[in-house]
């Protein structure tokens, strides 16, 4: 393991559970904001509902159960096929 990884592991290990959870939540929110910005930059006319669906599709890209659930939501909303899934 590299020195940077060891240092990171030691510092993270010193945090309380609440602090680690807070950092995780902060990272999750930052990722959502970055995806939102990217989507709005390339698709400025997206509705809030479509934007939220596309953010979720990207965040859970490798989770097949989540993708099926998102497709069910699209079908209920009458959105049809996801533009990000073909």
C-alpha cells in the first residue's frame, strides 16, 4: 500500500462513525451536484423530474435492481425508454 493510502486509512480510522457518515453524505451530495451540472449543461430544458431520474440512473448505473425500479418509474410517468439506457 502506498504512503498516501496508509495516511488516508489512518486519518479516516481516527474519525468517529458520525464523522465518517457525514463525509460520505457530503461526497454523495457533491456527486449529485456534479451530475446535475453536467446534465443541465448539455440539456438545459430538462424538467426537474427528468433531471432527477437521469441523475439517479447515473448514480446507480451498475445496480440492475435500481435501474429496473427507475424504468418502472419512467413507465408510470409515461416517459418510456430512458435516453441513457437506449
